[in-house]
């Protein structure tokens, strides 16, 4: 990225930043707008904020529209991409001043954001890990944005059907309309499950290398799906597991069989209990679950390894250059050993953007350009 310009985004009335190759550090006291700036970049590549699911929070207070515009370099070609966030209307996107479908925006720009919240990838709830997977899925395969959105709609529809059936006291065999939704749920859900599995397969080695790089040790990190359709119910401590079939069945057959077995329970509860929206990923170190077993430092190493692994994967598959790495205030979370190792692991990416409240947190030798951020203004 060569240039970023923001209009009425978060606390920026208007900001213009020239960006060079290599490492740039944005420094400034807390609450000035450092995270807001990297959030805008991350939004361009994922169409989502890591801090809110409500885009309206991204519009400067009192404004009805925000614009994030970036001049990108793809080889020797330059590309102007822009997203317009609207309070009362659908968001819009442009490339070289021509309108494109907003869901196509991630095709043009990719980034990987490292944030203090990343510890929740290891220690937090399943939803955090699902979001990690799905964001990466969309970056690798933009068309999946549609599949994920369709799936979400089907779950909603199905939930309201189950809820009203429960309210009316219907029996399992009186719910014929459910069959149609079941088919859609199985079809879309199976595609997501298979895509997530393929993603985890592709991530295994990059994550292992990432862990080695930041921990300086190989603790055999592994990632495996825990599927609600195969009996795991990560969302419920006491959930009665659906035990059916053997591992050999296809995703679709497995899903369909599990759904039949869970119907009564779903009707009792009035909610869709099976599918990718209830699945989880199990992270293990040396065959022990990272959640609940790993130390603080190991958990951080795992979280960083996931981001580094994602970056390596996007880099390997990219036709437009490296993903831009965004390190938002992460050095402050790490001990000096991990700081130095992380700095080394990111140093050879084309563009790295780091934020910090104080320069002391940043390991020496990164060879960085420095930009100050003050009260929603960029001060070179
Ligand atoms: N939509 C918004 N409109 C105006 N100001 C906002 C908006 N969202 C956040 N802010 C302000 O931005 C500041 C936080 O910026 P942030 O980038 O998180 O700071 P930091 O430099 O610590 O990373 C806060 O003062 C907050 O009130
Ligand atoms: Mg911040």
C-alpha cells in the first residue's frame, strides 16, 4: 500500500498517510487513533472490524458516511480501492473509481492483523476461533463470503421455525417445512465444514513454523475441527452428544444423519444445535489442549503462530504480493524474548505496520519509519 486516506472514520475527520515498503511504526499515547487506523486497513481486506460487528461504530460520531481509500501497488500496476460506509444505506466499494460489488473488495487487498485481543483465540470462546477461520477462508476464497452469509440466513430461518413450532407445541413429525431448511443447512454447512477442514490442513505446517519462530521451541502445535455434527458440542458443557456413524461417512451424510438424530432435541430447545455455527477448533500443544493447559507465554506463542501461519499461507497463495502485516500494540503484551523473535519473524514481509504507545516496547533493529498519531491526526 502506498497511500491511505480516511474521511470521517472513527476519530479521523480526514487523514492522509504515505506508506513505504518495510516497517512503519505509528506511535502515540493511548486513545489517539492508532488502533482506528489499522482497523481501517483490516476492514479493507476482511470487510469487518475486529472490535465491533456494528459498522456504524466506524463512522465518526455525528457523520453519516465514512470513506477508507487506499492506493495499492500490485507489481508495477497501481490500483485505487475505496470503501464507503453508510449509516443508513448499504456500504459501497470502488476500484479505480468504478463501482464493484463490496464482497469483491478482499480480492484486491489482503492483510493480517495481530492484536492484543488475539489471546482469546486460544483462551476464549469457540466463536472467536470460528471467526478466525472464516475470515481467513474469505481472504483465500472470496466467493465463500456468499456461502457464509447464506448459511447464516438459513440458521436464522430455521431457528425461528423451531421456536414457533415449540411455542405451538408441534411434534417432530408435524414439521414438514423444516425439511426444506434442513437440506439447505446440510448443503451449505457441509461446504463450510469441508472448506474449514481444508484450511486447517493447509495451516498446519505454517502454524508449526510460526510457533517455532516465536517460541524458539517446537511444542507440536496442532489444530483440529471439533464438529457438532460428529458428536462434539463445544457450545455446551453438558450438551448430550449426538453419537452416530463412523468417521468414514461423507460430511453431507454425517450432517444429515446427525440432524435427524437431533431433531427432537432441537424442537425442545427451539434452536439449531448442529452445524458450523456450533463447531470449534481444538488447539493442542504436545497433545494437551492449549485452552486450560498452556501457560500465558505459550498461549501467546500459539496466538502469534496462528497469525503468522495465516500470513505465510496468504503470501504463498497470493498473486498480488505479500499480505500487509498489522501489529497493533502487540509488543506491549510480550516479554522481551518473544518481542525479538516476533520482530524477526515479520521482518521480511513487504510491508509491516506496527503501533505502540511507547517506542521502548518495540525491539531495536527493525529499521522502521516513524509516524506520530495525535488526537485523530497523523503527524509525520
Ligand atoms: N466512531 C467514532 N467517532 C469518533 N471517535 C471515536 C469513534 N470510535 C472511537 N473513537 C475514539 O477513538 C479513540 C480511540 O482510538 P484508538 O485507535 O482505539 O486509540 P489507540 O491510539 O489507543 O489505539 C477514543 O478516544 C474514542 O473515543
Ligand atoms: Mg490501540
